[in-house]
C-alpha cells in the first residue's frame, strides 16, 4: 500500500539567493510568489507531474527566522532560511581584508585585470578562497536540518556539485541519514583549494549526480573516478507555452521591431564573459558592416550585473540596429510572445551547463545557433537535423557567418525551425524528465511511507 506523497528538497548553490535575484532586478517577494524562470522551477513542475512534492530551500538575508512561502505559479513550498550567524563575521572580515588589498571592495579586484601577474594571482586566490569559505559559513546547517525534518524530505538535490554548498549538505546528509544528490548547471571546476580538498570525499559520500551534458559526465569520471552507476543523464525540463502566430506583428510593434525586418534574438542574464555577449556584438557588427542596407535587427531581452558595461559596449561599437529590452521576463507567456516575434535565436556563451534559453526558443519554432559550450551538443546532437547550427566559441566571424546563412535563406530557417520545435517537444518534456528524476531521487523509496529522520 502506498504511503504519503514523497517529498524532495531542492537547494540553490549561492551564498544567498539574493545574489541571483538582485541580478534580475526582482524582489525576494516576487521570486517567491511570481517567478517562473530557471531550471529550478522546471524541476519543481516536473517533479509535481511525477507525483512528488518539491520543497525549495532558499538562504536569504530577507528573513530572520525560517519562513515558508507558497510559490504562486506552482503551489510549491519555498522554505526561506536566514544565513548562519558566522556569515556576518565573514562579511565584516571580507570588507576589511579587501580594503587592505586595494581600497574599496569593488576596486580591489579590478587589479586582477590591470595589475602585475603576482598581484593578479594573489588577489584571485584570495577571492576564490573567500568565496568558498563564505558559502560554507552562510549555510545554516542546524536550521536546514530541522527544516528538512519538518518537511519530511526523503532526499535533497543541490544545485551544482562543484560548489561549497554541496559539501555542507553532504556533511548534513550523513548526520541525518538523508540521501544527497546534486546536479550540473555549468560550474565545471572547484572554486578554490579549500574545496578541492573536501570535494572528493563529498562525492564519495553523495547518493548520486544528475548531469545533462555528456562532456561533463566524461570530466567527472576522469577527474574524480566517479562511478558511472551513480551518474544519471537527465536533461533540464522545459515548461514553455507556444506563441500564437497571429500575435507576431503586434508584438513586433510593441517591441519597436520593424514588421519587415529579419530579427535575431538572445535572452537571459546579462553576464558578458559567461554568456559571450561581447562575441555577439562583434558578430553583429560584422553582419551590419557587410549589409549596410539590410533590414535586420538584433533583439536583446534581459538584464544583469553587467548591464551598464554591456550598454557601453553597444555604444562604443556604434550599433544602431539593436533593440534591448532591459528587464528579466519571468512571465513565460510574455517571453514566448517576444521570442516568437524573432526569426532565429543565438546563444554565444563561453560557459554553460545545460542551457534552457535555446530550448525555449526552439519550442517557439526558432532555429538556433549555439556556441560550442558545454551542453550545446546535447541539445543539438545532430546539429541541423535537430534544428540548429553549432559554431566554435569566441569566434565572432564564425558566429556571424552562421547567422548570415540563416538570414539569407528563409527556406532553411523554416525547415530548421520545424525541426527545432520537434526536438524541444520530444526530448525535454516535463512529464518525461519528472519521471526520470523521481526514479533517481527516490528509487524504491517512492512508494514507501516517509521515514522518521534522526535529530541533529
């Protein structure tokens, strides 16, 4: 006889969830009540369809005691926890130490780019060491353990195994007799020597890893000799509405796009180095210079910590055929409309895990051009047969050539768009991914009564 609905906990990798929320210019209240983007809420929707109750644990400066919220779009529980008291001491120490290295906090690490090699190495090491220690100290292990017990979680899934939060959770899991899993979302190296010492033991003790990228699976097996039987290749799930074709003209007018223009779109967090946005701008300049009279436009949707710098780059390159919607769109229906107003999508990233953004574009029927970052070949294993083109990273000319190829060939765009949509619908559905996750995270426990967890 089946017991109560099984419960799985999920937890983010940041010191504080406030870090990522601030980069998207949304409040914590908005995040809890209205936000829908990111792989995390995709996991939540997928698990719910598989009959699992997900609980998202967030560590934040916005609460002083454990506080529970109900996520508006999914109804899932969000358990907000205050950071551990030791983190306050760490923040104070960090501010003082950074001043000793070069004045103001933000200025100190500018020297990594401008100073001599010895100073750059020293500062980079301090920064990485500081980041690792900060994450360990921010994690409120006692409160997290109590919350896991109260929510009756049967397993905990961590965002990123190459992050200090994972180590802390594995330690906690050992004391609670609770299986700890982790997934891969792009961080493919340890942050510091501190983590390197601890990581191997954490991986030995964890219950398993969920990795979408075949390339990352090979790295983990080679680097850590991690058992193949504990690695599960599961893609990030897609929950995305399709745009209505009749809305395209109205949406273009709303965004300031020409009705006749051929439109290339990118959306996501504006983080220039990771997302390769400098490469995109250079490629777009090549296209515009080669076609001075062409009716083409580049649509950028999103914001982030590098937004001011990105604006300066656009201005410096004198790019006038760029429309930038400077906000993070969490409304999936609205984002679907905006993507549907374009003709093709590109993701020029230097670093990814398994990006959802291009899959969202594929679901809207757009052909995609991806830089060969981790995850790209898992999305487009057959390239054009799956709806897109893969180009080398950090090569603006290669990106420009691929974009021009699709801009100049409407028949090819339509053909790849249809294939891309089929690939998105067939391979990344919530139902399929949710069932795979349930089987991995719960195994034989899925139909058992929730166990009583020991106290810390």
